[in-house]
């Protein structure tokens, strides 16, 4: 989980406004989400300095590692996190 949940909650709030429906925020375990080829389960072998595209050891395709990780993450069962509205209703202290 990121250090600052706030920024993700704010992004979800903005996405909800833009899309016109409530986007839900879930926490998932990140293990292997960037290492396995979605739908194929082959191992992606990234070489040093190669972040965006990785060849799959099983099917040989060159995989967009970002889109692949997003598909893996979306396929996982997550823990629903609370929804916050912005601007924040928290009162700032005056100093
Ligand atoms: Zn593959």
C-alpha cells in the first residue's frame, strides 16, 4: 500500500466526477502482478533498463508491462476502502 492513501482517494474522487459514476477504491496484494503475463501465466523476463515492454517466457509475445499489471490487478479480489469526498471536510488548525 502506498504511503499516502490520501492521494489515491483524491484520484478516485476525481475519476468519479469525470466518469459520472462512483469509482471504488480497493486494496490488493501486489505479488506477481508485474511478473506474470495476464491470461497466459507465463513469466515476464524484464532486462535491466527495460520497464515498459517485457518478453513472455511462455508465449514469446512482447508484453506492455503497465497494461499487463493493470489487468492482473483488476482481476484480483481486493479489500474495499472507504470513499471520501473532496474538498476535505477536515478543519485545518489555524496557527
Ligand atoms: Zn505469455
